[in-house]
């Protein structure tokens, strides 16, 4: 890997780490591109090349992963979970959750309650990680 590629990758990691830390906040691509010292269009292209999905899709998946945890381990309503992970619309949250996980948030909560995995947390996290069929 050349120095230029390494520099691009580090810039993209800076932006992705920002997304990981602030997933529940409103984030815009222009702000993330600025963190990576790139134009908006170049940032989107490079992010997809390096991470395999667009920044927007990555952020959605990150939010859904967090929602899955809250639904498994909390008693908050689906609406409260939706707002806690950064979605502003329950409809968008439910649609995105269903696309990524394969079922509604309520159905996932019921499944998780029935299937309490008795395994180390690292295995349970891997088994329950969403697979995005749309990719």
C-alpha cells in the first residue's frame, strides 16, 4: 500500500470513527467529508471503495446494530429506541431495521426474548449482527 493510499485510508477511518462515536446525532456527509479532507463526492466514492458501503448506509447499519442491542437488553419502547439511536421517524426506522435485519423491531425483540443466547458475548454479538441483503 502506497503512502497516498494509507493517507486516504486514515482520513476515512477518522470520519468512520466520528460516525461510530456520534451515530445518534444528526450527521451530514459534507461534515464527514471535511473530517476526511475530501470533497463530498470523492468522500462517498472512497468510503464505498474502502468499506464496501456508502457512508449513509454505514450510519444506518450502525444505528440498527445499536437498536438491536437496546431491544435485546432494554425495556424501552420501539419509539424510544428509534429516537435514542438517531432516527427521527419511526417509519424510516422500522423500514430500515426490517431491510437490514429481516424483521420488524417488535418481532426482533420477541425473538431475542425467546432465544436468549447462552454463549460468550463476542459469539452472541457475531451471531446476531445484521447482514445487509441489500448490499
